[in-house]
C-alpha cells in the first residue's frame, strides 16, 4: 500500500499552487444509515499505509483509542476513526494510516484506502452550517468527485486534541501581555480547535484579533483592511500587526494566502506566521519559499506568543 505515497518530491511542488493531494478512505457501512461514506486526509500528513498489525491493548484508554503498536522500534498509539466518529460498523479497522502531526506519530484505523486524488483547494468547500453543527465541527471541508461522490475531510487535529488530551492551559500562564500597541492580528484556520487556541493566545497576549475559517475568507478581510487604510491615507501597518495562517484550508490554502499577501505591495512589512501541524522541515521550507516570515507548530501557545511579541514590537506588561 505504501506505493500510494511515492513521489514525494512531486508533491512538494504543489506549494503556492493552491493544490493538494488527498488520500481517500472509508470507515465501513454505517448500520444506522446503510451508507458507506468517503473521507479524505492530506497526503502531506501521511507517512505510510499498512494492513493493521497486532495491537497491544492497555487498560483505561481514552475513547476510540484501540491501543498501541511498535513500528520500527517506536511505540505508536492507534485510534479507531469509525468509533470516534460514532459510525456503527463491523468492517472498519482493517487498514492503518500512519500519520504525523507536530512531530507526533499515530495510527488511524480505517476500513480501506481508495486512491490519491490531486485537487485544487478551490474545489474543497466549507460544509454547510447545519452539517458542521451536526458533526460538531469534525468535517472541515467537502469536495465532489467526477463520479458524483462527496468526500469529507476530517478535522484530525480535533480528534487528536480530544483523544490525546492536548491541554495547553498551563502554558497561557507563562505569556506576558503586551501594552503600547493597537494593531490587529488576522488569523486563519479551518480547525475549530486550532482557532480557539490562537484566539486564546492573542487574548492572553492582550492583542486584538479577527479570525477566519480559511484563506479565502482571510484574504477578503485583509483586502478590505488594505482598501480602508488606502482610502484613509493611513499606513496599513498601523492597523494590521501580523497574519497567522494554517497551511491546509478549503478554498484557499495558507501557501496561496501568503503568496497573495507577499505579492501585494500594500502589505509590505506585514509579517506572516505559518501555524501548522505539518511540522516537517520540508513543509517549513515550502512556507519560506512563498514568503512566510516565521513558522510555529500548533499547540505551542507560548512559542506563538513569543514570535508575535517580537513582530508586534509592543512592550511586555509587568504587573
């Protein structure tokens, strides 16, 4: 199965083209609906695909965690995606997708993998509000294939945050609020969990912010801010302090958003911070190739605050 993930060099050339490669998979037929839906995950996050090995099951595990396996000497937690998503099926778990997020490796059990589809992020649509509410935000993007099938991209960051108990609340206490600055920070992320973490970081840092659910929405906000600054004769830098962007987002990804910002002279001097769980050095290099000023891994609020403090130039407030 791992041959599906070959030709990595070709995929790295997708940066800045608003394209992605998506590995499609199924979680089994849901006994409640009789349907077998198709899901997707960005290939950049996939290390390998394999038949599910023997799983060692430990007591008192979080919901949907099946146990752990040893992969070339590394202990990897294994999550049953069907169980997490509430799909009642007897056929899932035959295949394991090994993924990497923020330098953490984990396996996701699925029924089967389909193929890799090369798509444009503009083909990935934000799901309707009612669908997002019904799924609790688990579906971040939807696309329609040429055969009429709908493919749903899952918010894997939310899955990991809930299952692994990613709790960064203790890190917020180590953030020093800023004073003597009035700029607003615009941030974009399709993951509800990630947006809340960025919003909380900026709130503790005492920085005004505006959030967007994807690059397209953020770019519309930014152009509006630039137009207003231009019409009022004020430098944009006085109102816009920085832009924080995820990489993979429906409609417009972070690479394309950064390229748009860096190619528009009105945004000269505005720093762009890439905030992503795609933590490999190759992805950081791709971000810099389109003009990203700094790279910060997700779920590191103290590091994000440190970078923002440097770029915003405000004075730390000491009580």
